[in-house]
C-alpha cells in the first residue's frame, strides 16, 4: 500500500484542510502515516502569516526530501499560494498547490506515478474564487474533538496581514452541508465540534447575511450526539447580539469566546486597519459576559507594531488587565512583504519587541492563574480526552485544561470516565496552565 504523510503548519483551518486531504488520499487506497515516517508522498500544508511560518514551511519540505529523495512532495497552503515559484524551486517539490482546488492534489499525485518532470503548478488566482470548495473531513483519530470548517477567505485587509491575498474573498459553506458533516462526525463518536474559518464571524456575508454565524451555531448545537459546540475565533465587530443570544441560550454551546484584540491603543488600531476602538472592544466583552454565564474570554495581541511607542504598549497592558482574559496569545509583529504595514515608519527594534512581548506574556500568565484560581472548590464539567482508569485529562467548556483523579465516595472509588465521556470534576488546585481535581461523577458544571 502506498503511504502518504501530511504535515500542517498554522491555523486550525489548515488542520481541517489537512484532515480533509488525508480522507481523500485514504479513498484512493493510501495509508496515512506520521510525517516522521518514510512515505511515498509528503504533503506540507504551509503557513505564511509570519516569516517564521515561511521558514518552517521550507524546512519541512527539505526534511521530507532528505528522508526519501524519491518521494512525491506537495507544497500546498498559504506559503505556496503567496510564493509558488519559491516553493517550486525547493529540491524535491513535485506539486505546488495554493489554497483552492485541494481536490486536485490527489489527482495530480496519481498522475505523477506515471511521469516526473517540472513541478506541477496548481496555484490559481485566489482573488477570483467566489464559491466555497467542498472537501469534507472525518476528523482525526482522537475521536473526542473535531474541527469543522464553515468559511474561507477574508476581506478585512488588516495592514499587517497577508491572509486576504492568499485566501481570497469570503466564501461560506452551505448550512445543509455543514449539518450533514456534523451528523457524520457525531456518528463517528466525536463529542465536541469546533466551528472554524479564516474569518469565522463573516460566515454568511456572501449569502446576504442569512444564514449567519448565529444560525450555524444554533443548528450545530441541535445535532443529536454532539455534546459541545465551540467557536474558534470571532472578530469583535462580528460579536453580534444574535450570536450572544445563541451562545447563552443553548447548553451545548461552550461559554468561551476568542476575540482578537491586537492592540489596546486607538492609534495603533487605526494603523492596523482594525475597525474598532479600545473602548468598543471592552464594551463587546462586557456585553458578552452579561449574556453568557461563566464566559471565558481569550485573545491575541501583537506587540511592536510600527509606531507603537511605550505609551501605546502600556495602554495595551492596561486594557488586558481590565478585561481579565483567561488566556493571552502574544505575537511579535512580523514584517510581511506586500502588506501596508511593511512600509510604515516607526518600525520597532527586535530587542524592544522581545522585551514588550515578555512583559505581556508574564501578564497573560498572571491573568490565567487568576482565572483558574476562581475555579477552586467548584465543580466543572470536563470532556475527557485521555484516561488510564485512574486519572483523566480534558477541557472544560470555558477552555481550561483539567487533570483529575478518582476519589472514594462511601468507601468506593468513583470510576474515571473513558475518553469522550463528560465528567464532573471538583477543582482542588490551580496552576497557570491548568487545574487539578477529583472526579465526582457525571453531571452538569461549567
């Protein structure tokens, strides 16, 4: 049997695309093996959000070629879309595919079994794409949580970002196709579904706004067999009253919202071409917490954006403290060729970006510990991902990592549930990155 190995860089949308590709290869009789194994075909699903993403993409391609110089190597994804000639020039590359016509990858690999030559180029003008490409997935072998892509493309054109240029305009997936895939995933045993997209909050915009993300969320929450539905990332301008109502009204919807902040300074936000002010962002979070009980809010922040002086950075620190995120992802600004920000004055030196980044990371740890400490003594509901009979690990609905062990009740130990089960855990210890607790049984919690 022919063997294919797939490596994924970047976002959860890329992971979904890789899972979908794996399914297509399996349908053609391929065995999907870990990327570290020797394979006949290697697929590198690349990322170009940062310079590091470009570099790692090239490194993985070279690593695959070194492992098996005779293998067919496919460079696909955002880096391949942005720099197809550069990707094609890397030794060993046989196919270059961008962010559309993913189904064509398997077809081209099959053709290459009979011929070899210059790399096949499957990269098309992504700006012309207007229809969502259906490429269903069946998730991974984990069988507890699955990502389902419902939207592709972005039209925000933030000044630092290449994504609109490599992913194209907003294309939404038919809500009926989403429902069909949800039912398949439920039948396969998945208990939690994460709705994801390049600009998830824009779902339905190309349909004229109906259905929208709130409709998709309500539909997903009603699918039999799905215990939880989670949103990946939603821009603050897309956190609508309808969306908050859907989140607060359905027990299956996780009380977790990831809302990218990027900066807490209005001047920096304007230069970033973000369409909200710091005060408007705070108002969105306050409204969300009013509507959704037990809500955890996580966020992304970019430090060292051109023109960010010390006062602008301190404004970001202050806003993060006031909002009280439960988790903070910190990124140093990465200069990307072809973006507006690359030409802005006031580029921040690397050592200063590193200093600011570390301060914000330290604050994020402090905020996470505070949030986790607020769970002490409480019972939380955990979707079990791993279990050995004595201990288990999983996530709460509000995205807290939990490690739990069995407890004795009435002289008898409470059994630790298997993966895929929902367990009620009483929290007894809180750390920066997780909490620890005792399994009390099954039932409702956070």
